[in-house]
C-alpha cells in the first residue's frame, strides 16, 4: 500500500494539493496510479481541497487517528514547530502517511513542500 500524506495551510486550493502530490510522486519516479489512499491529520479533516483531491484522483482520504499519528511521529524526517504545536506531530504529511500505511511503513523520502502544501509518500511494511 502506498499513501500520500497531505499537510497544508488553511484554505488551499485543490489545484495546489494536486500539484504537491504530483511533485512528490515525480520525485520518486511514480505515477498517481501507484497510490492507494491520501492521508491527513484530524485538524485537516474539514479542509475542502484535500477531500476534493481525493475525489479528483478517485482515492479515499483517510483521517489518521490522533493516537496513531503520535505513534507514527518518530518516523517523520521533517520538523515544523507549527505542526508540532497544532497537530502534536513534527510533520502532518509524513506522520499521516506513515500512520495510514500501517505497521512497518516507511517514507520514500522527506516531505515535498510546494507553496502552502506538503506531501509525503509512505509505503507499507509489507510492500517490496
């Protein structure tokens, strides 16, 4: 399972979210067809652009449980003080991707930052 974790500033556009996903995937030589889901943190559950990106890509948007998000946080490669204070994790995109990809998941690299959106790609522990 491959998951794109999304973090953003409030009020971003669906185009900005889709561009960040595409940029993150391209950095790893991947296409959107490789994704199984999008993921984000509970504080982003009402961010319309993230839901719209899921619909545009025909992918579920999974809201990572706060507890699981915190458990996944040590695997984050990036650090953002604002994310830590608001979401309880050093990187919403990285921790949510890891949390939703499941036990043994790993990041393919650090998050991609494209303007007001961050995107991190995680692969499940059972994937090659």
